[in-house]
């Protein structure tokens, strides 16, 4: 059974703190194993990739082929049902339209002291995209990662994906064709992340690596940050639903299970101000689990990591929600905007009873690559900016040097850096 908490109980504060602090992520063994994999790929390159692929994905890259060809992607797109093709194209169009609005503007101007100041934005040269295979093969994630890079203007996008038994999900290839990816490698795991970061004889290195993966992939990205940029260190998925008794408990149960079915370590939490609705939603979850093909995973997640929290009112609930800093937050109440105004920490917020989180996973437009593990306190979801960097610039004439230079000289001397001071002082009139 999921955790049940009531804010009226004397031990509520301690119990809620324990919920916030609970870890659901990789342990030290994963970190140690990943370190060894990264070291070996850096030293041995393609030979290490071939060995790990044979061991973990059960096929020989020299037989099945290292790269997926453009012809395979075209064939995959043509082979899928029209309904799915149309759905992927709709998703791609909406994701593109949303992310086009994120492109930053360059700036260039002269301030009151006569100093020219500005900033210029440019895309990274190359981005690497990790696409899960096996249990988690998500064409939607491919679109969510590739399209912001394309909008940013990245000229080279290299995709890596595990292909267990040499097989790859045709929907993933269809999405790759729609997104315009031309470089796809049949490697996965921490070793694929290492290849993207360090480069091998076959795979050229990239500047930024994005995309979801298992604990080993997440740990590889964490360890390689600094060698390359990364989107984030993603942990198990999570959702918080704030719902009153006017909701249909079946709807709310389905929303909770939409995250529980991802993985046994996922987390779904319901906040409500009505005890009878809490019971009804819990009962609806139990009714729905046996109907799901993912029921075993969802049941494990709900039993171990799920929670139902009864509060007196929403003013009490919202600070608690902020402490959880959830990846996904649904506000299924009469006036969701009033509650949204109180939210400081959440990856993405879904407003109103008719806005299930799942629509955001596919076709709404905003990115579904979001901070997990309470990281929404300090980070944001994937965006165009993750594939761009800002270069500042400035220009001074004699008047500008005379206006602000003496202060620079004074500060340089105070810091004990005489060459800094001289480089400015020599230009003063």
C-alpha cells in the first residue's frame, strides 16, 4: 500500500521530511562500474564498444553493422500505420513551434559611459542524443531531444541507441526520419555516452549530450560533465497531483499510474483536501492496475514509492508541493492559476482537470525532458538554450576608457594585480 499522510497528525512533519529526502537513484556500485566503463572506452575506443555490445546487447556490431542507414529510417517511416505517422508528425510540428519561441536574441548597445556592450548567441557544433532501447523505446523522447537542437542550429546530431539482439524499434527510426537525423549508432549504455564524449575511430566526439537512460547512462553523463555539456542528471520519473473532490477519481488514478508504470522506482503522489476522495482515488488505482500491461511495474512503484497526502486546504498544500519540487505537477482544481501563482519549484505544470500530464509527453509542445529528484529547485527542462552558448562582447573608445578605467585600475591594485592595473592605466589620458 502507498504511504498515507495526514497533515493533522502529530508526526506529519517528520514523515513528510522523510518522503522528501528519500533516495530512489543509483548506488555506489553503479558509480564504480560506470567509472570502469568510461576508462576502458577512452583507452580502447571501438574495440571496447564492440565488446560491451556483444556482452550486453547480444550481437556483433561487425556483423549487424555499426550504423543505421538513412534507408532503414525511411523504410521504417513508410512501414508504420498512418495513424502513428500522423501522430509523430503532429508532435514534431507542435514541439518545433513551441521551441522556436525560445530562441534568444542577440544584444548590442552603448551605455551611458560610452561603452559598447552586447552578447551573441551561437549553437554548439555537435550534439549527441541518447535514445533508450529495450524496455524503454520512446520515439517521443527522440523528438523532444532532437528538435530543440535543430531549432538552435546545431549542424551535427549523433544519435546512439542500444539494439538488443540487433533489433531496433521501428517507431524510433520513424521518428528519427521525421526529425532529420542522419547519424545513428547501434551502441548503448554508459559506453555509448563515453564514445560521444571522448570520440572513437568511428564516432566523432560531441559538445553536448542529452537524452534519458537507465541508472548507468545517467551516471555516465554525471561523470562526464565538464568533458561535455549535458542536459541534466535524470532520475526516476515522478508526478504530484493536487486534486479536490470534484474530480473523477478514475481520471486522477490514471494520472498517477501514468508515471508509476515507467519504472518500479517512479513516484506518484496525490494531495487532496478530502478524505473520502483520497479513499476513492486509492481504490480506483487498485482497480486499474490489473488492466494495465505494465501493471506489475505500476503496482511495485505505487506500493513502494506512492503517497496520498491529506491536507486541510491548498494554502497548506502548496508549500509542501514546493518542497517536493516535482518533475510533473497537475493542478486539478477549480482555479488552477491561483495555485500556480504559488508554485516556485516544478519541472512542468498542468493546469486544470482536462490537462493530464500524458498529453505533455507527446503532443502539447513543451519539452518533456524535465528535472527529477527535487532538482526543479535549481534547474529547468530541456530547451533550445541547452544547445547554445552566449558570447559577451564589449568595445571602448578613449572616452569610455577615461570614464570607467580609473575604477578598474583602483580595483586591480587593491587585488594585488599590477599588470592588470597597468593594462588599463596605460590607455588613460
